[in-house]
């Protein structure tokens, strides 16, 4: 029996220890910001949300390591109509505010699309503020005194005659708009016939796509600031001018305002910016680039549209500032220089759509279940990160995993290399795409969004999602707290796109992440980027506007967010006169400038005075014939040597086909390095381009940290790097010595012990039913078990075994190595959790957990949800019950998994303990 006083002392001590542990955990949470963790798009299906299920959804996402939920109201679920909340109604607003409160209690943040579905628009938008398109009708061989009937029936509520122009040839053009009366036009007396051009503005062109209940209506005109200002009035009722009280940032999705080619202010803005009247050049718009003049006029039109949209984006940014919140924006798809549009946002955001190609062994890439033609592109990602680096934005985000694979077939192992690809591209704030709000009581598979990788509790992979979330958090903490260190800035020749891209088909410019093969893949810009990447140089992109707004600091270019040693101008045809003038000034200031192959051929746009042509030619002659030692015109194959000569740090990591980004902080330099495409395991001393006192590795997946081995040869420093295919590491090149242990390198393999015997297999949770426990001696897919339901089971199962091990030597390292894991595995050895493996290579250091003699091994494995959805479709269960597009497969056809073969699940092949020497 414990004495009374001793019992009190024990209770006090236990209470104190618990309080200390709680305080330690609280301090740890305080150190981690919500933005360090991954976010997720959170679709509110029909806004059929309630407080109890908001609690459930948020708590599940918090447990999975998600830090931010991005609310997007969307179409609803059939049969749930009585629960729909009208968008922006008091009931809806209360649910949003409740979400904000609950998220705050969990240390999470809430973002919100300023609208529903996409793009901006809604039921309260008047037709006159909707998307306006333009149509030019041509009537040939119109003779004098001819009467033209310009009346017609239109499918659009608004169909406004803007301009009528008669072209008589030989430069004679007459605008006849004011001569139109009652939709009739009598052509003036003339000796020659005319071609008449009739320009009309029509709209609204489109309605909001995938709108939520109460928000069905015209899509907003993205070329009108006034339209946006009118649009936001209902939001004032919800937020009372302080959206930041409830949401961290508002969001604008990628540009999908298709057909938005006009606004009431376009003629006025065109004349003010371009110096001539577009009304007089309708034939050049119709000519679609067949002449030099046509190309220039179309480019000026496109430039004007770009300017109008940039003003629209600035208006959104202004609204966010006035409402004490931030602005997240996807610029891609817009008719602008993306760099300028991304730069307006507080958080520029790119998009990872489709599946990348990686040279990682056993990484499944079945083309049958991959979106055709959609391969995420690092050079596309870098438009967002470059805008952030050039303008000093601390966060740059990504819509991540959109259509990564077919529904129910995405493994975490396929996600991890996509994350690394984003990180090396400069992205530091990923959002999963995504999670549909689904009530706890909803039958499996719950409520679903048609185009996402489903990061929801109904997905069996959710059981191990927290492991990937921790990896993301560990990476993003470092990437967000460091500054860019790209020394080279590459000019983006946007004018070449304005003048040349797709002018034969459409005067409106549309470039996006899905058609980069057309506008980027074979461009001179891409060739320059590829040469820089292969040579190991870090670089950002810069626009005309950003370049002109920069300054010099000695011989370097200084922007608001970074400094650059060298400017590279890829081979290009067109350049604005102001840009080449500015480059001339930079050359005179001593800034390093490299033109690839030649100076630009000509000025951009059309100048009636011809003065631009004269000035451009004079500047070119000056740059070509005066002696600017810091200015070079050279072939692409000579670029690398010239950059090295001019003091740009080249990283030989690229020679090993390692992907990386180099950043910096107050202690020195920080590298994130990923082995995605080398095709081999790396075990080499690799020269590092920065001179530091200490080199420290950090593994964001395991948390291990240690001093790297180095070799010095004169000024050259090489670091011993071990990086298996699929792995990633941070390397800290510090300017001060740190007292930490050495990095534990793996030496030669000494021996290999195969874990064999009888495995006890127990199915823990999942469905449609739990298969019976089994004892197996050979590891094969559990879909091959005699129990028929095992071929349909998706969820978690535990493999366990007792085995004897002898010869343990503390001088060696011991790894558990798996032949095949479908799809992730949590390892427990002798009652202690080792790690959750969710990506390649599937192996883990178990040195601290292994012992001589008897060992008890438990392996909790999670498979894909594919087999379970296959079962539902075979049983003809009606689970696809969503409005609008309902639920489609990756090719936007009817989704049907009933004919799928069973997907391999569980552990297969050998599981070994490998003994390595330590170095």
C-alpha cells in the first residue's frame, strides 16, 4: 500500500510531468505555422454543410497534417437538396464564420475562392458586367450608295454595334459608324467598291462553371475593373470590410474566362496606350498575321487586353488589402505576361496537372490511367516562383496533384516526386487538389469532386497521409524561411508570343499549362533555360515591366526581391523600345548582359510615326559597335563558359542529373536536392558551388541531421553525397561551424538476412468487408487470398512475425528493405514505431530498434481504394450522385471501374535486413 503523502507526491509529480509535456507540445505547435503545412482545396458540395460535420472534417484534416483549408462552394449532391445553403446567405455566412473559428482552435487557416466554381461571377451579376466577346463581320464588294441592313437576331442579350469601317484599298479607309441609323447604312458615293468591316460586342459569353446553389449566373468580365467592383458588393454584407477576420487569403483561379475579348473601355484604352485608333485597323485584325502590319496591330490589341486584365487583378488585390486579407492568384491561362500578373498577388500560385515522367525504379506509370498529354513542367512552375523571387514574395504556392492518376489509383509514392519537382522549381506552399466536404454519415466513398486526387478520409491512403504531410511541413519550413539565390535572370520574350503565337487562328491570346507544347516547348526561351539547367546554373525569369522597374547596384541588377549578376536575353524577334533602351543603360552601368545569337530584330507593336524604328536601329548599332566589356552576343553553346568566367556559381549537381534549388539564409546557403531523373543511385563526392565552413545534411523524411564528409582541392570543395533514386535531402552550407554529429553514411553491403517464416495477416479497417485473418508463408498480393472479399478490400492490414536475429554489431548499420509495397507501410519493431514509408525507395534504418535474439515485427500496410470502388461498380451501387458534371474518368468519360482487374495490394516478394558497413 502506498503511503498517503507519497501518493500525493506521485500525483503531483505526474501532473507536473504532464504539464511539462503539454507545454513542450504547445511550444512545438507554436513554432509551426499553418502555412508550413500543406493546404487543401475543400469543395463545399451544394454548401450542404453543418457545424457537426465541419468539426469532423476539420479534425480529420488536422490529424492528417493539413494546415489550410481552401473553401470552394460548388455544385451539390443529389438527394441532399434540403440541406443546400444559398451562397452568401446569412446561413452560409454563419457556416463560413464557424469554420474559421473551429479551424483557428485547431491551429489551421481558411482560404476562400471569392466566388463559386470558376471563374468569378454569379446570380447577382448584371448581363452588362458579364464576359464580352467581339465579332468582326466582313462584307466584300460593297458598291456606292448600297444600303446595308445591319440588323440581326442574336443569341446574346447584349449585341452592340461598335464600329463600321469601309476599306477602299490603296490606304483609303472611312469609318462609317456614325452614319448607321436604325440598323441601316448607306454607303457613301465612291468610284471604287469597298470591303466593309462590322465590329460587334456580344455577351455575356459564359456562365459560372460548376456554380454552387444561389450563384448561377454570368461569368464576370475580366477586362473590367468596374465589373469587379460591382461584383464584390454582396461580400461586404458577409465580411463588413474585414474578411481577414475569418479567412487568410482570397483566391482567383486560373484564367478560364474563355471568349473575353472586349470591354467598353478597350477602344479608349487602346488609343491612349498605343497612340493610334484601333477602329481604323479592323482589316489587320481580320488578316490574322499574314502581313507585318497585321502582326503588329494584333500584338497591340493583345497588349491592350493584357493591360485591362492586369488592372482587373490589381482591383482584386486592392479589395484584399482593404479587407485585411491576402490575395492568392493563378495567372496561367491569362492573356498577359504571367510574370506581371503573378507578381501582383501576395501569393503567386502555379498548377501541377497530370503525371510527370521520372526515372525512379518501380514507380508505376500506367499510361491507361494517366491524363494524356498533360505532363507537369518545371519551366512552367518557375513563372510563379520567378515572380515571387523578383518581387520579394515569401510564399509561392501550387495547386497540386490535379488529375495525377485516374480516380482511386493515386499512391502517396506517386505524389512524393511530384512534390520534390515543385520544391526544386521554387514552390514552397503546396495545396492538395483536393478534398470534398463529406458528412461522417455518408456512405462510402462519400461526396466527391470530379477532377481531384481525393485527399479525404474515405481514401484508404488517408491512413498514412500524415507521414507525407510531415515531410511537406519539414521541407516547407526551410523553403519558406530562406531567400532565393538564383544569380541569373532570363528575359521572357513575351512580345514574340504577342506577335506570332496562334495569330492565324485567334486575335485573342490564350497560353496555359495545358498547351505549353505549342508556345513554350520549342521556343528559343526554352532552349536557353535547358542550357542553363543542364549546366547547373540557378535562374529566374523577368518581364519587360519588372526589368524596367529594377535598378543597378554596382554591376548587379537589383529588383525589389533579389539581386542578379547576369541578364540573359534569349534569341528573340521583337522587343519593346523602352526595354532595349533600358538594357542600353544597364550596359553603360556595367551590368553583365548576354544576348543569345543576336540582338532583337525589331521593335514591338505598330508606330505610325516610324520613330520607334529609327530609335531601335540606333540603339542596336550602339550596342553592336561600342565597346561594352560586360555585354556579349554569343551562341548558346558558349553560354556556360561565359557565365562561369563572369563569376556565376555553377553547380555540378546538374552533371549528375540531380534536380536542386539553392537558397540562402543568415547562416549561409541551403540546397534542396532530389534524385528524380538520374537513373542511378548517387554515391559520389560532388563539387559544391559555394565556399562555406560547414556542410550539413538534413533528411526531411526521417529528421536525421549530420555533418557531411568533404574534400578540398584548392578552392574547390566536394561533398560526399549518397542519394538513392527517389530520395531528397537538404544540404546546409553554413558560414559557421556547428557542433553536431557526423552524417551516418552507408558503406558496403556486408550481408543480407531474409525475413522468412509464417506471417500473420489481419485486416484492421476498410471495406467493403474485412477479409478473414490468414497465415501466409509467401508474400503475394492479398488479392490472391482464398477469401474472395480480399480482392475487393481497400484499407489497412497488419502483417506480423517473430524472427531471430544474430550477429548484431553496433559498428554497422541495418536496414529493412522491401521488394514491393502496395502502397505504404508503417513499421513497428519490438513494440516501437520506426517510420511510415510512403515513397521509393522502400527501406528504413532499423539499427536502433533491432536486437540479437527474438524480434517482433509488425507492418501496417495501406493499399489503394481502387479495389473497393471496383466492387461497388460490379454490384451496380449508385454512388455517382452529383449534379453538373457528376463524376467522370480521367478522359472525361463515364467512370466505371467494374471491368478493372484487381490492383495489387499489400507486401510482395522478399523483406530483408541488410547489414552495411558505416563510413
